C-alpha cells in the first residue's frame, strides 16, 4: 500500500515551520479522534496517518531523511509508523496533555513547594514619588506553620502513603483506547495522607497571620512601577521557601501637575499686562517652588522650561524638567478708565505679531503630545 505524502496529510507546505505543523496536527487529531467518531474505521485510519506524519515532521533528523529519500529512506532507518493507538499515546503523551487538557509536567508530590507570590497596590502622591518614602504595610497572609513545618502532620506523627494512588499523586482512567490521568481525589495530589493532622493548622501546613512589612519607595517611581520584596509572600509547604511580595505603585492624580516620563507639565495664568511687559511670578514645583521670569511679549500657550524641576531619574543621575504653559487671561469687568486706555492703545495700531511665532511652534508640539488639551 502506497503511503500518502506527509505534507499532504497535514495540509502544510514543505517549508512550514514547527508551529504551523503542530497546529495542523492538532486540528486533525481533534477532527478524527476515535472517541468523536466511534465505529468509524476511516476516521481511525486518518488519525493514525496524521500521527505518523507528525511524528516524522516534528523530528528534524527524520524530516531531513524524508525530504531527501521519502518513505523508503525512513524504512531503511527502521521507522515503520505506529502499529496501535497505544504506540501513539506513548509517543505523544505530553502533546495530548497540552491539546486536550490532561495536565502538564508532574513533579513529585513529596517535593518542597514554594509559597505563592502576593500583590499589594500602593497609592503615592506626586510629592512622595518625587522624594521617595518609607512606609509600613499591614498584610494578612498564610505563613508556614511553625508547629509542623508545613507538613500538616502533628508532631511525631507519620504521613501515610495514599492507598488510592499508591503515593504517586494521580490516578489513571481508561476511556476507550485513551488514558486519562487526573489528580488523586483522596490525597489531592500529595501522594500521602495525614492520619493525625497538626492541631495548629488543621493539617493545611499554613496558618493565617497578620504581619507588618517595611517598604522603601525609591524616588522617581512612576505609575505601574513594581517593587519586589523577596520572601514576603505566602509560606511554603514541606520545607519550601516563601513566595515574594510585589508592591504595585499607583500614582495619584495631581490638581496642578501632569506627568510625562520624568518631566512634569503645568499651566500658569498671567494678566495681559504681565504677558506684554514681562514679570516675575511664583510657581509651585515638586520641591519648594520657584520664582520664574515671564518674558516680555509672552503669548498665551507659550512654554517655559524649568531645568531639573521634574522627577528624579529612577535609574541614573539627574532629574527631568518642569514645563509651564502660560495662559494669558483676558480682563473682564473693566472700569471706564481702563476701557479708555485700551481704546487709545488699539487706536495706535496693531502690535508686532512676530513675537509669538516661536511660542506658537512650541504650543503645537505640546498639543501634538496630548498635553494641555
């Protein structure tokens, strides 16, 4: 009987990579699975055929021989395909676990088990993120029971081998030709049962307790930064190490500042006279504040940069900048004299407009980045 081309069986090209080949085989294995096609001899043949094709094309050496010499080359090296479903299952047990959800790699149920990692969400202000802070967290978490050391057994008591799974932690069921491995329901996958459980932890190996943890928030952290505290997670079992605690930083919104990287942006308001004649104004910063010069002829939307007044660089030296956007406020509720003066000013002709050209370019750049609306 002439065998079909393996690439034709899996419906892939000859230059297909391993990801494409694996995906194609998975689809065929699901389609022609004997449990989905009971009594269908043709489906069983297709299932075996696809398994044989995948066995060759997933192996670089076998694939190279097949590409050069075809089926005869493989036969010359002793490969003749699968004779039974048991052969297929033996070769592809890990693949079937991944495809059909029968579990992953098993570890010994008696090995030490590392504790779970924990997460804590911590809110900080702009000022705290700029200067850094020391804080103390109060957590309730499961810690390794000191009485039993995480075994769950009372002091002096021995753990007994589970009679259901014989100590392996899982049981195997036969479903047609297919073998299903599941966690042992008697011992929960531990392989051993506790005849005399520890009174302090009730046989769980863990006890809930409240504990305070000191955290140093470094200067320059941003929203979404993660701080890792090793060994501050939940306790391990059977002598396993504790997990870690991850502190996730949430930067609280600020009424005045807007952050972009290590730079901060803000808006300051000046009068029409201040903008035209220039002035000095007090501006809040992340530190103690600064007195800033507003240049003569400043236009509404112009930017003024304060070097080094932003956030400190978290990894490296120096600070970002603080960028001010100036808003020129149009006066309202003018007195009669003020109106007369403005009319006299307007009657003398338009002022030069070129002074705001450079500022207009800066305003467009800031708006393009989504700042200041």
